[in-house]
């Protein structure tokens, strides 16, 4: 028997040498299973796992359907208990010094390092991803986020944060595609800022969050600072609409992001949305290194099963290298190995849910019907096609195919599309509702930087893809989200500027009919006995027109209304704008914005200085106009307002090339340099509300205080003028017209503010909407309507500006709401690599 055995072993060794195939190599999940054994899991509240009155549910391992454990569902009472616990803990946590909070977060980071293997195994076991991904990427990223924001906690009392305060209780809705990293992106900055956190992990994968909370208690974090509430969508809805929650960070699908935006309208909750709808583009130019590009494309497409927000869904390849690149790509995809999560030799595992398998089959079927080539790798024998899907290429796509780029489900599928010129590549990459990230592959540095400048995304990698760091802001443009994670900007997402009040109301709003009922006081013509004295000769009639596209225009509806002065007499007749006028004004702003952005900060500065000079030359005219409008006998108050306006224009002219949040170059390590810049939102809609001083309204200051910072940073604006005092804004348009302001940069409309606001809030070309001094009802409608394209809104209550100094105190807020972050990752270290 022994001889036979030895002979069999010898034959087996010979066969291995002939085939040169690897044998099975499996990672262990024993530590994670040992932690789960005999442990009663449920809502983690006030430092302990709570017995829940609700039922339990099974938590499965995705690829095998193995039941890992049972977890208690969170009830409505549990949610109230958790928020109350967080509110109580906030009193203590907020009052700790920055150093004390930093020590707690530092200790938490150290404990995560000690339990790194346990965390990685739990993430892999519960999500079904390859065990190497959380071990080499997710867990180190969690530790990095905690260390980075421990540093910001230490610096929280520094001068650059002296005007900011914590918001209170943060609700965190975690993503199903990368829950561990999402957890760190919520917890680290929220705790550093002085807030407490209630987390709602995905129902199917709550185990990493529950383990994290348990380790946090071992690290000495006070009870109630972190609470974890496992459950489904109903738990999430009850949490985000709870009256004790002040801030929400949601990571998930775009559809759910829109729904949450509607559900939280009027509740005074600040939102950060990191949405996973759509996928990223990768552009390979003929000047790229082909072998590196192919390897980079495969890694970017199927890392973490291709289900992270920055996974590549569209691969754009220049035509001149198409026939060389595509065969190399096919060969590289063929070498990918599909296997279970703890198969150490597998490159790709199973998708998170079976719904994705169905969606993949539908997408490939549609591609084949459209005449595209579908190329699939092989699934090893023994793996079920109901659980695993092979890495798939759709080759030869066209401009409007978009099988994956505009899909709200992250499909591990890659379209390979040819392009001819750089302009065409940029157009194809920007042809999406989403704008999370993209990568550019070329050895031509000037080409790479110019392409990066024109891409409408929050992150651009050059000759790499998917690198992230806690010190670099990461967030989406367009419908990929609101706000950022990482960097100082990520910290400020969890803080509130002092002096700002949150706009909230519980009054119901008829969203469907908002703006449909005309304002009678606006629409009715003035009484004749208010216009002239009987028998007197009438003065030459003047009706103020709308101003858009660089010219005064008659309203589309040919209607006008009277504006009264401070004594109740008719001051002027102004145009009554309609929905068509709003659309015309937005079209003019859209046409002007690219050139206004490209013109450069110095030229924008000179144009605003020029406007200040022109205003000074017409000083007496404006003082006379304002004095008459306010119904006053002396000109002192109007003179003070003009002085404040002049100072304000000079301030924003000086600020054009001096951004406070332009982080410049960040170096996470010696092999990469990240250029972080602030870019304009695009078109900003502004609702001007009356500004009250101690002696009455300051309408001109209110107009300039809102439009000037927006255009200073490269945006174009559509302003709905103060309905009570619109004429100063219309008079100032004459100053703009003579100050070299390009047509369409500033557009001013008058009329029924609700009707105009309704159209502006629902317009998909408008990227941001400001109404910082509007009514709570209008603010609630704006929040609800902004879900159409997830536009950036600003409806917090600012104090009424009565001086130049008051406006400039809020410079940071104006810059943050006027711009968005773009991070460009550039490799280095070739010369001094060692």
C-alpha cells in the first residue's frame, strides 16, 4: 500500500510539472466565524447589543447561500432609543477638547489595526468579495481615515475652524457595495467635528458595522457616540426623518438618493449624498503605454467585483490603436479567474445580489441585438451561473449606447468604444447624467491635463485608476451626489457655520400646485387714482423690462405689475415674467457659462472692478432712486447702502483669484501628486429676498451680496429679484451692460416669485439654487424639487446683511456653495523611484 501511494504521488507531481497549474489555495475565515459563534446580534445602542422586540432575520454569505448568523431587526422604539442615546452622548462628546477627541479617534484607529484580519474576513464573508480586496484596500483605508481625522480633531480649535460648530446627531446610511469604507467616511469626520453617529448598515451585510461598533467600545469610545441599527428600508426611512437627526450622509443608489431628498424636505437636515448610479469612463490615447493601460483597465473594471462607484463602465480607445489594444484586452480578460471569496487565486468573485446577474444578462442581450460583440471569459467548472457571472466586454459600442454608464445598478460589464480625437473622447465621457470619476491614459502630460480640465467629474486619475486617500476630497458632480468625503471639505460636511440658522417647517406644501396660483397683488393692474392726479399731464411712461442674454426683454406673457414705494404710492411698473422667460434666461446663462469660466480669474476680477467704477459714476442717480423707493426724505441711509455695495464689489473682485479652499497639491505618498482645485458649479439660480436694516430695506445690497460671489467664482446666474423692491436690481443691470459683463452672465427676472421659483427649481440645467433668506415654505419646496437633478441648494437662514463686513464674514460659505471640488491624481517618482 505504501509503494502504491508513493507511486501515485510521483505521478501527481509529474502531472503538475507538465500542466504547471496552481493547486487550490484558500484563505481562512475562521476568525470571523469564531467571532459570530454563539453571539447574539441586534441593534447596537448605548454601547451594547440590545434585545429587540422585532423579529430576527438570516444573514447569508452571498456566493454559497450559507447562513452566517441571525440579526435582530431594529424597531421604531429602538430608533428613538438610539437617537436619544446619541443626543445624550453629544452633550459630553461635543464638550470634550479637540485633543481629547483626537485621543479617542487615535485609539480607535489603533484597535482597528489590531483587528485588521478579523475586519477583512468579516467584510469578505458578508459581502462575497475576494478576501484580498478588504485586506489590501478596505481595512487600510478605514485606518487611514481614522488617523487623518484624528489629526483634524486635534486642530478643531485652530483659527481656520473657529467659525464652525458641530451639527449634532449624524445619521449614516451605508452603501451595500462598500460598507466598510463608507462607515469610515461617515464616522471619522463626524466624530472629529464633535458629532455623534447613528449608522444604518445595508440589511444584507450588517456584520462589518456591528463588529466595528463592538471594537469601538473596546477602544474606550463613550457609549452612545456610535449606534448601529440593522434593518431594511423602513428602518432607514424612520431614521432619516427622525426629529433628533441634524445631518444625513447617504451612500447608495441615485434613485434612493432622490427619494431621501424628497423625504427630508423641510426637516432642516443637511445632506451629503455619495451616489453609485452610473459608472466611470477610462480614456486610452495613442500616446499611452498599451500594456499598462490594458492591466489598468481590467483592474479598474473588476476590482471589488466592479461594484464600487468609480469602477470603469466605458472604456474609450483611440481608433489608431484599436486593433492593437482590443486583442490585448481580450487576452487579459481571459486570464481572469472567477472563484469564491476565499479562493486566494481568484480575481473576481460573485456579485452582491442575484438581481445583478439578471441585469447583466439583460444588458448583454440588448448589446447583441444592437449588433455589438459580447466577449465573455470562462467560468471554471463547478461554479453556478446563477451565482457567478464571467467578466464581460461589449466591444464596438457607440455614442448613445450607454449600457452601463447611465445605469443606476453597478454592473460589472465594460463597453469598449472607439474615438478619433480628444474632443470626441471628452464629449463621450461627459455624455452621462453622472460625474463621479474618470481616468486618462497617455504619456503626453499637456494632453492629460487639458482633458482632465474639461471632464465633468469630481476625480480624474492620470495613468492610474481608483486610488483614494482620506486627505483628498472625493465626491461626484451632476447626479453622482452632493458634497464630498475626505479632506478638510469632508470635515466641514459635518459642521455648521456660526450665525446660520437651519430652515425647517412642518407645514404641508402642495408640491404639485406650488407656483400655480397667481399672486393677485402682482397680477392686478394699478388703480388709476394712484398713478396721476386728475387733470395733470402724465409723465413719460417707463416699464422696467426683464434682463437676460445681455439685453432688456419684454416678458413673454406681455404682463406687468406695479411696485409701491415706502409710502404706499406707485413707484414703478415692472415686467411680470413667466415660465418661458425663466427658460430663456437659463438658456442665455448656459450659453455664457463656458466662456465666463474659461476667461480666467484675473479678467473676471477686472470686469467686477469696472462695474464698481460704473456704479460710483452713477452714485447720485442710485441714491436718488433708493431714497424715492424707500419713501424717505433724507439720503443718508441710501448713501450708506451705496458705500456698502461699493465695498462689496471690490471685495469680490479681489477674491476672484484668492480662493480659500484651493488646497493645491496634496501628496498622499511619494509616488503621486494630487492637484485639488475648486471649479464653478455652472448655472446658479438665486432667489433674492428683502434685506432689512435698522432703518428699512436695503434692496441693492441684497442683490449684489448674492450675485457677485457667484459670478466671482466663474458661475452664471439667473436672479429672481426681490418682489417688493425689484427696481434697484434692474437699474444695476444697466451698470452691468456698460461694464463689459458678457451677455448672459447675469440675468434678472421679476414677477410672481413662486411661479418663477417653481420653474427654476425644476430646471435640469440649473446646477445650484440659492435662497438663503427665503420663507420656510419656499425652502421646503426647493429641497423637494431639487431631487430632479440633485442640484446643490442653499436654503439656510443667513442674517440680514446691513453692512459690508456682515457679508464678508460668510465668505467661506459663499465659496463652498459657488464651487465644487475636482481632484487630479498625477503619478510621479520615475526619476527618483528608489
